[in-house]
């Protein structure tokens, strides 16, 4: 199977996985379309794939390919047009004391400890086994494209790590994990705002946020960043033109 795209994608092939349990919508099956071979998914090829709705997990480039469900919508933010809400402006000011370091993908016990604590907090009450260091490496420390870790610290204490990919027309937010113990913090919001500001400094027009799913509470935060574009019926078009609700 081949997909339409740019000329440098012509050697890449695609296959559909068997059905598995959806991680976002309960009691629903899911399938993915995987781009292969992995060694051909370099920065140039991935720049074309991301415009077709693909994402990266480790060395795998994939996109949803479910027969009966089309809930996953790839979304991106036009950097020049972004308008922060009142609460987003507060989050930006709140975390200005965080120091930021850009680094190559690397395994760190400190990072893995924060990631593990974040997973436990996010999946409280779940029955799944904790992820191993090897699973973490495969997910976030391996890449065939241009990837970086963004490390955020407060007075030297690690508070957040964001893994990102650099593509031809923007930055793709792969995964972010942070200290969930501080209930007053807005680390996730601040991360998106920081990445938007970074994109602007790099003169890159888009920040890719992955998939938005209307029925998923885990994905709800994405619709708060406006204006926003979604890949619908093969075309990037405006969605979520207004903030969901007035903010106090």
C-alpha cells in the first residue's frame, strides 16, 4: 500500500496492524498504519509524513487507521496566529522562573524517575505493570529523525521534560511528562506556550500537537490552544475557532 505524498516518500511502504484495544476510547478496537522500513524514515521523510497525519513513537511512524472510527484528528497550531487565553497568560507568568535546557535524546535515571512518577499519577487505579527502563528508552530515547529533549528545572530541581521533533515546517510535541505533586502548577500549559515561543524564534510556522479526540478527557486540553487547525478529509483546516468557555 502506498500513500500520495512528496517525491521522497516513494520508497516508503505502509501496512495496517491487527486490531488492538484503544488506549483512549473504552471498549473500542483500534488499528494503526505503520510506515516502513524504519531506516528510511529520516527527518526529510518524516516532514512529509507528519503533514499526512503521522506521528512518531520511538523509531515507528504511524497514524490511526481504524475501520469504523475516525475520532483521532491530527492538530497543529499556526504559531503567528496564536491567541493565549487569560489562564494561559497566567500560566506563562507563573513559570517564568523555570530554567530551560535543550539536549540530545539521552537516557537519564532522573528523567526516568520523573516519567515513572508521572505515569503512576496519570494512571492511578490502573492495573497495568509499571513501564520498564527499556520500554521508556524505546518510546522516548530512540529516534531516526531530528529530535531533542527540553528540560525544565526550578532552582535546579527537575520539573518537566518535553521530547520534540523538528520538522520542515515546525516542531512536533512528541511527549511531555512533569512533576504532578505541585497541584498549583500549570506545567503542561506552560510547555505548549514555551514551544510556541520557541517556534516563533526559529521562524517555524506550526506546532504539531498530535491527535485530538473529542470524547477523550486526556486530549481535552488541546482544544484550549487557539486558533487551531485539524487534518480533516486530507486537508488542514481551521477547527475550535473559539475558546470552549469564558474564563474567570
